[in-house]
C-alpha cells in the first residue's frame, strides 16, 4: 500500500514480501517479551523442582512413608535429632547451590537470546565468552577444585559442623563447612581455615562409635591370667558406673597379650563407646586399672627399668 507520502507501509511494517506477519520493532519487542517470560517460568519451575527434591532428601524417608502422619512415621523410622539436622542442612546447602547455578544458566541464555532478537551479531559475544571462560578456567583451577571438593564433601556427609576431625594439616572441631573452605578450631583454641581442594584425607571422630584402647604393661614375673581378670573387673566397674553407663555401648573386653618388650609384656583392654566419648571413659578406666593393680599387688615394669642417666 502506497500512501500520499510515497512510503510503502506494507513493506515497512510487515516485511518486504508483503506477507501477514509481525516484523521490525514489533517483532523484536514480542520476542524479547516472550524470552523474558519463558526465562522466568523456567527458573520458577526449576526452583520449585529443586525445592521439592531438597525437601524429600531432608526427610530421609522412603516414598511410601512421605504421605503418612508424623506419628505414624515414628513407628517405622527412629533416628537421632542430630542426624536429621545434619541431613537437612546438607540438603539445603546443595539446593541453594543448584538454584544459583540454574538461575545463572537461565538468565545467561536469555540474555544471549535477547541480543539476538535485537539484531545484534552474537557470534563475537559467544566467541569472547568462550575465550574468557577458558582463560578463567585456567586461572581459577584451584577455585574450581575447592568448589567441587566442597560439593562432594557435603553430598557424602564426610563431616559436619560440630564434628571432631583430623584433616592432616590440622585437627579440631568443625565450626563451618563451606563450598570453598572448612573452618576448624583445635584444642588450643586456634582457628584453622582449610581449602577443601587441599584436604586429601579426613579422619572423623564423631560419626558412629569410638573405642577406648588401653595397653597395660606388666612385668614378666607377674601372673598374666590374674592380671587379665583384674583389668576386666576394673574396666567393668567403670562401665557400670551410672556416670559412664550411658556413654558405653558394649561391655569391656580384654584382648590379651598385645606385644612383648624387653622387660615387660603388654595387655590390651578395649571398650566401645559413643562417638567422642572415648577420652572421658578412657581416663576413668586408666585410673580404675591403676588402683586395681596396686590393690592386687601386680607390679608394673617401672620398678624393673632403671632410669636413664
């Protein structure tokens, strides 16, 4: 259609071929609006899905028990409150990371699509982004390593806040677990910040159970069978004490002769305790064993070994 001014509105608005379609600024505006709406919808659906997965993981229940009442669940599932709290914390941390990654990816893709809808050449943008990504990847290898290690540590529940761990470089109570670093406080009160990617092995003293291992040396001329009876009686007296009974999982066991030295042999006593309670129980058992051996007249090798110059 030609107007009095000589401008072909059909070609300007609908395209050079005259077909009935949106084009020009109208097309760009519509595409941009559609892209933004789709990005918001995808982000919303993704976040909702991740939140549901986090909720199910935090429950730690089989599918058959998720819809029953709390009272009914207690008949089938019984676990310490600390275990449930740790699982919930771990699930929420992973959920937060997944939501952040999803948002970044969705909005990055939407931004590139908007540039394309505006008619800009996105090839240089993609090329530049690729080169920048490679450069950042090489420069941030340690950061990526720390991040991935932190992810696996949280997913596998290798340790949590409040655990006493030995990380090789330092040992102490875990005060914070992040995706990049872990913060420990040792027995002296020193705070250690460890990069997750540099932690090669973890010894966790707070998971499951622990064990008191007590090696008692006695002279060769002492009755071994009698010494074992005295050790067992002394250890049993501690485990039956109301102050320590709740900390002990199994009765004490005398494993017998553990080793031979030049002037003495070693008897070993073991007691299985709750996690992180072995030191308290062990101190009480050592005192009880010392008193019992003295009362029974069983000599230690201290009198048989002369002091050094």
